[in-house]
C-alpha cells in the first residue's frame, strides 16, 4: 500500500499535528487553461498530478501539494502548466463526509500562487474507476494541448495484484486489509476500499505520456512496466513500499516542468532517495519502457528452458524480497538466477537491464527487510508458490505472463 503508513509508529502524533486544511479552491469565473493572446499555440509541457487521497494518506498528500508552492511554479501565460486532480478526505479517519473531487491549475501571478479550480466532479461518484481517470486526462488533453504530458500518481498501490484478491482466498497469511492495486478510495471504513487494476489504469490513459512517476508502493515491478510500456516512455517507481511522506515535491517541478530544460527523471529519483537516505528507508528506480518487449522475449526463452514447476520450487527465503506488509514481490533478476538460468541466459538479461533500468538505488534496509546491493536489480516480479492457487491463476492472465509464459 502506498507509502507504508510511516511505520505506524507515529499515528497518534500525526493525528494531533494535522496541518490546517486549504480553504476551498475558488472558481476563477473563466477557464485559466486558455492562455490569453496565445490561443492555438499549445503548451510545451504539462505536468499532471493525480491524487487519490480519500484514505489514510489524505494529510500526507495535502502536505505534498503544499510543498509545490515552495518550488518552481509556472506563470499563468507560460508554455508550461501544472494541473492537479485532488480527492482528499476531510480528515485522516473521516471516510464518510462527501468531498468534491476537483481539477485545478497551479500558477504564479506576480507574487502570488493561484490555485484555480477548473472542473468539479460529483462527490458521490468513485474516483478510482477507469472512467474517471480517462475523463480527467481527456479533459486536460483537450483543454491543454501540449507537445509533452507527464503524470505523477499519488495514492496507495500494490503493483500488479488484481483488485478483489485477498490473501485469505489462498488461506495464506490473511490480512485485514487487502492489497491496494492502484489508487485506494475508502468508503466508510478502511476495510471497505475501492481500487483500480494496473491494466484498467493503462487502458484509461487517453494520450501518450513522456513519463509516469508513481508515488505509491510496489509499482516498480516488471508486470507493471510491461502493462504500461505502450502508454509511457519512462516510469519512476519503487519495488518496495514507499513511506507516507512520499517524493520530494519541493524540487519536483523544477526537474519536470522548467522551460527550456529537459525533463530530469533521474534527478527526481535522486531527490527522493536523498530525502530518506540517512536513517530512513527507500528504494527507487527509473525504467525505460521501450526495452520491455525485448526483455519479454529474452525471458520467454529462459522460462521455456525452465518450466513453471522450476519456479514453483524456488524457496522464497532464498530470493531477495521487497516485502513488508505483503509477500508477493521479489527481485526480478534474483528469481531468474534462483530458478536456474544459465550464465549465458543471465548475461543476455543483464545486457537488457543495463539499458532498461537507467537508475536504481536502495537503502541497506527497507524497515526490517535487508536489501543486498549485489542482488538488487531495481525491479520486482511475482514469485509463484504452490500454496497460492488463486493468485497463480490470476497471474496467468496478466499481459506479462501471457508474453513470457512464466506460469503455464
């Protein structure tokens, strides 16, 4: 789930220190997306932050959005635009009060930061559904025509795990909270949440994105990267969970939105890692999605040479894992090595990974999970086990498994 909830060690303190909420976003009386005197020219860059905070991350997400004000903010008539979709609960434990989701634009005007609400959605409709994602992004695409779009997604997540799966289905380490897939909207209680599948999310994206930054847990997986390979050029994500404070929003817009400068995704990774490097926990990687088909072809050969009963016999304790709350995510390359891939097979995989994983880093531990830098490939994969018949059957239907044949 995004952003492991600050180790659950400071819940009481955080509840007592909830920052003052933003006042309601005003409507400008006109549509700020149309740059006066520059109609029809289009924008150079659009940065979209899609937040689903109607859950226990609401305070953290609001703080992330507040931090933007202290970084680079484009002007109203600039050729760059910063847009936010926000749906936050009224409080960390209030999952019943209705709140209107809104799209707003953040821009600077003289010495002020303006948050200009440009679209509202009914409070009684779910945000975490493919129709809403498509509607929001289509609206932005239509009203903010641009040469470049990038997306930052901020919420809970659990990677490729399909919505509706509960570990109790396999009678294995059942949790009171099921995995969170992509996005999590609580209804009345944290035990009643709504989510998106990775593939639903991918199909809902109506334009090609230059990048997706996942400020959520467990999205740095080969399955996720493969499902999104035709929707974006690059993905920034963590193979582990992400602490609730999330990425560095003070510096993010400077890296992704400044005029006349290339998008600096590696810089986003470095800023995030350095935020937690001293005395805390983090993993992060930057992936080139154009290499995913090549990786799938190479893996298909490896998996055909090592039938699925081979991977089912791999002992999870022998593999680098990225698990804290759950037990589904293991190191991609280490799985291949432990299932018996030959030196030649691994050499081919490594050559592809060298180009696919542009940047990776990890602290020595993620909470109580040791991360060996020698086996940390920067990308996770599901490790099937014979005790998870239900999850294994669901995995067989994923695009990655269909392309590679890990499970027959």
